[in-house]
C-alpha cells in the first residue's frame, strides 16, 4: 500500500513499556508540583480517541489549573522528548486532539470567562472555556460570540481556535480566527507571548523574514475562499493583513504553541430573525441554489437531507420533527435585520427567487427544533439504514459556493463508483459539505478502500479549487492529503514555519506537517475487531453485527454527553454533569468498553476493574439511548456487564437487597406496622443499612399498611384507607374545580392500570388517585389479578436471568388482557414494559405489550378527557429520566397547560435514579447530580414561599404536605417517579406530588370507587 506520508511514529509499544513511561511521567509531574493528572488506565482508555476514527493511547492526562501547571508539564515534555497535545472537549473529528504522550485537558480547570466588557464587545476567556458558557455570560448584554459550531454546547474556545471552527453562522460572523482580538500563547520553550493588534514582526523576525520571501506562494495558494481551512492560514501574515499572527494561529491545531487564553470579539444579537426552509427534489438541487443567498442578509444556510429526519423519527417519533415543506433536501436559511418590515420583504423575495419546489417560514419553536436536528447531524448520519457504521474522514470538504452543486453531484457519483454510501449535509451557504461514509473498515481491505476513495475525492475537490477541510482541521484524517491540494512550495513552507515554532516536533506531531498516514492508527483496525467475550448475551442488540461488541462502537465521540443538557431541558449525562470527569461521561464509558472488547490497554474480560470503575457512577438513566444522536445505550451496556461479570459468582449484598426489594415487600407488607416502627430505631436501622449495602444517610421507605391491591379487591373500595399519607397534594391557594358534571360518566373507555410494586407497597394513594381520575372520566379500570412486577431493580443490578423470568411472567399476564391501553403511575416501570422488555425478551408478546403502553398524561389526552381547572397552580416539575427518554414529556406539558396550571419543567436527573443513589458509595454523586438543577430550583421555590405573607400548610385529598399559597397561588412540586419524590424528601423540606394526585385534588375527588 502506497502512502503520501510516513508510517505513524514508532512501532507500538507494549503495555509494560507504556506503563513504565507513564510511571516516569507520573513521578516527574508529582515532583514538579502539577496538581491534577492521571495515569490511571481507565482515564487513559477514555482519552484514546476524540470524535474521530483514530486511536492513540496517551501516557498521561494533565488537567492544568493555571499557566504554571502548563509550564511545568511542558518542561518535562521537553526534557523527556514526550509529545504534548492540547485538548478541550475532545470533539475534534479529524483526530486533532489525541496523542501518544501527554494530553493537556484544559476543560476541567482552565475554563473561565475571565472578564467581559459589554462596551468594548469583547471577552477574555481561558482556553477551556465552553462556548455555551461564554454565550450565557454575553446574552444578558444583548451580545453573542459569532461562530457557533454544532458542538457549541460543549466545545471549548481553545479548541475552536485550534481548528479555526466556523459553524452555521459563519456567513454572518466569520470564522473563529476572524473574531480573535488577542491571544496568550505558551511557546514550546516555555515563553509566554501575547499576540494582539500590534505588529508581531519584532517578536518573530525569522517568521516575518520567511513570509517576506514567499509572498507570491502565499497569495497564489492560500486565502482563496472563506472555507479554505486546510494547512496553515499564512495569508494572515501578508503585509496587506498587517502580519496578523493572532489570526494565523487559528487552525494550527496546537502545532505552533499552546493557547492559554484569548480575547474574543462579541457581536450584537440581531434585532430580528427569520427562518426559511426551502424544499428541493434532492440535495444536489439544493446545493445549486446556494449561491443565490449571497444577495440576501443571510447569517446561516444549512443543507439538510430528508434521511436525517427519518433517523430522528425512527428514534424519537414523528412528533420530534416539525412540519417541513415538500422535498428530499432542504436549505434552512436564517436571515437577520434591524428593520422587521424589510426582513419580511427580504424573506418573501428569497422564496420568490429561489428554485425551491416548496417553502415555509418557520415559527421560533419549529426553527429551534430544525436547528437542533441539524446540530445532531454527525450522530444522525453515523449509521446506514441497514445498520452499518458510517465514518468521518471525508466529512469536511469545501469549495467556493458557486461550484457547490457541481461538486456535490460529482461527489455522489464518486461514492457510487466506489460502492460507498453517504448522506450530504452542512454549511451550504459558504460551500462546506459534511458527510459520513460507510468505509468497510472492519474488512481486511477496508483501510485501502478508504484511502482510495479519499485520494480520489481530494483530486475532485482540488479540481473545483476547494479544500479538504472547511472547519474541522486536517488532523490525522486529511493532513496526508495536503500534498494533493497544494504545490510542493506550499508544503515546504508549512514545514519551515512549523520548525520555527517547534523544531523537535513535540507539539501535536503527526498533524499538518510530516503527517501520519490517514490509514494508520484507525480505531477499528487497531482494536482487533470486536472479539466475542465469553458468555451468551442476555440482551438483544437489534441491528448490531456483533451484538454487544459492535454496540459499544456506536459512540463516535461527538461528546453531546458532556454538554450542560439540564439547562436545555434534557438529561444526558448526569454523572458527567456532577463530576466533570471524562470517564464518567457516556463517551468516556464507551471508550473504556471498546478497549475491554478488543483493546490491548485493558484486559478483554467482563471482570475488568477499569470497566467496573467507569460504569460505577452510571445512573442507568436511559437518556443516552435517545438523547445521544448515535443511540449509545449505556444503561443497557451496564446491565449486560453486571450480568456477565457476576454470572456464577456471589454478588454484593446491595444487589440482593435492592434488586429483590419488590419481592421482599410482598413478604413484609403483612407486618408493615411492626416493620415501620422497627425501621425508626436509629441503631438497628444503621446496622441494617450497612448490611444491605445502603448508605446510612438514606431514609427507609415506609410500607403501606394497606396495599393498593388489597384496597382494590375491597367490595366497595372504601373498606380500607390507602396510605401512607405523605404526599404533597395541595389543598390551599387556588380553589378546586367545580365539576361540570359530578355524577359517574358513561364508561365508553377501558384501560389496564399497571399496579407497580413501588406504588402498590409504598404509595398506594397514587394508584387510588389514578383510579378516581379515570373513573370520573368514564373509564373502566381493570387491574390484572396476578401480582406482577416489571423487574427493573433486577435489570439495573444486572440480575438478568431473574429479571427475564420476572418480566416474562408480567408480559404474559398483560398480553392476555386483549388490546386495551396499558397505563401506570410509575414512569420507570412503564419504561421497562415499553423498552427493556423488547431488549430482554425480544419476542412478539413484548412488542405487542409495548405498543399498548402509555403514560397517564398520554392516555388522558388521547381519549379527550375533561380536565380540572388548575388556574393559580404553579408546578415545578421534575420529570423522571426514564419517562423523558422513552416517552418524552410533551404530553405532560400539554395536559398541564390545558388545566391552566403554570408549569416549569426541570432538566437533568434527580440523582436518586432507582437504587443508584441509595447504594453505599453513591450518596455524594447522587447529591451532586441533584445540585445540577433540582435542588437549586427547590431552594428558589422555598425562597418565594418565604416571601409570601400567607404561606400555609395543607392536607390534600390523597395525603398531606406543605404547600405555599397566598390566596391566589398554590405551589406544587410535581414528580411522578417514586425515586424522584424520595430524593426531594431526603434532600429538602419539600414533598413531591404525582400527576394523578394533582388531578384528583383538582376535581375534589376522594380515592374511592
């Protein structure tokens, strides 16, 4: 195989040699006073790759606190000759942020907005500052940082500078390099320089002299169009550009120096925006229309393929995609202006002058949804319709926009010629095209197939005067191809400049100059292909060629799990949000699992201690299964690992005590009064908790003296009270609704109410409230005779044989009830019936039952039930993670809105997550997760209550609790999940109410039949 580059660095070292160097570095770093670093194999596994195809095992990861830590680390790297790579969020798609030596991760500590001057429209930030954090600080001043890559929720400003990132709004605001006002950079010798608008030629006379000799070469070949990001941006050093070294540093990918801080330009938010979607027959037709936009006030123009929306619909349902105009390809255009009337006219003119077959102007909500889908593009196109992996590599080409239509047509023909598949999308407004291609990297000739196509595609893009990289940088994916784009004089110039800054090639070697071969260090060829681990898999991995072993490779590294998702109403990944540790992100765990499956860094064993460490703080919240664009389903993987690792072995006591708690509850319930009294004895309770593996700070749930099932079987439904009465159901403030018809409704609907174990034994009042609301709506409620349980605690503890038997019996009982809807009041149990049953049982019965399962809110809306008026009620809603992931919260939002209640839905997880927060060793993380969103919101609500003059206590129709009211307002904490309500009670003075209780209170209903 011929290459255009040298073979990647030295031969791979053995694990023993690597660890020896890691130990040396560890000693050196500790002795020098570097405060935070890791040579732990779990961390090293998590950092073996970024969002790219490539895998390089680092020796150590350093998390610098300040420039002194960076300087000490760099001194050690120079003395030992160890390469050093800067890293932000690790979202680099071209392999720009990985290396075999020292990784400097700036995102943990050096991540602040140092100052923000609204008048000067500028902000100083540290290299690890997250883009979204800067935006949040700028927004109150009516300002923003212009460029916004699709990874803006987690990418860092330092990383954006490294790649000269752009994003969709580069049309309006330029590239990152265009928005740099000053840089603080540490050079390879440890010198710190500040680069600003003053002449840098005296600081760098050799560079100035070299540029002066090569003016013709630079002017002829570089800076020819806006998206020419490949190589070094030496055009910024031309005399006509005032030898602007700040801008030249953008796109150097950490190969010239280490960026410590940057002063970035901020711009005013536009007064008015308009979102237009133009529909075309295909993406090529859309691309041909892109040049038209140059005549309009366009801030962004994105190409969107209909197949991307198909993937969203498959994952999240049709309701997740707004109505778009006809077409198989769209241009999504954002226009901006200061005069609203002029903007409306420009919008109309764009629609008239375009060649679209259909068009639509979107409202704010629909526009946000479309931009969200576009932001998830890299993950959405990472799999072919038949389940094969589609890879980065040729994902960032760009041409002058006038040539985009012809280039895309020829590129699609080239894919067909090579027998490959890809979905085009991207920044069509300025000629940048994104695409993932199904290179068969698992086949013996896969790397050569990739190389052959990449070379042919490079020659094609060069014919159109384009660039192999439009915003992602060259990295290891495309640096080798620069020789096919630029003449030898440019390649030689790049090398000379690199050696002025880094003569020993210590700074991110293998990138841009003297590059690694593009087919070297490929993750899927380095990791011996997905070896089968011992044991029969318990879960079904639909669409996976190698089951668990290929499923863990779903993660492409785009890092959405590192975003502050709670701020946007999502959940993933609660453990990362609490710890800010890569190993505790979905991506970090996936990397560790990939190494376990077939790497040489970790043992290929289910019992790998590094894997156990990485998975320990996974809350099994299910969010990654739907919020991750690639569908990386860590809760399923964790259950499988626990199952396999403990098969035939004695488990920790907490697995038995918590996994079989529903079964234990059946035995204990007849003795509930005695057990409840005994559980209140401090000394005995502490010993019992320790023996059971439960954190001593956790409360023991009180067993109901009368279960729901017992109450249900009572002839008239009133012979036994359901309790205990510890809900926060409101009774003061807003008045309960006057029912327009208080008599029994004609029962034209029928439903199966799933009496889950938690509600049955610990909160039967909620099931009783559900019955009251349903029967008032004219619904015939049926509860199956069998005592059934979904088995979720067994699944989350990995006791999958027992879970399968348990869940199988439940599914059989439910399947025998016909085809009427199945609803419940505990979201986690409903999610198990809807989702886990099909993975664990994978049979027709589980599919039938899953199709019938609905949430309480979904069912009431679907039947058009009359709802009580809850005007004056303010609900703070903590959705259950499993409901958010499997069902979504749209129905609950709509239902509460129809009642007139004012609702605030929190993002993030409550932190208890079933058995997770109860287990010994998880308490601190559980509380930290709650601190992300839930506890601050509860404190804010408490502060508002204390400010009101008539705060009162209240008892509700189905229980008692504390509710704030001032005669016109009632504040309620709404939490359907048993674990959510428990966390609220354990960590605050508030008490949670379920939706059935709230509606029953609204109607003034007692839980009788």
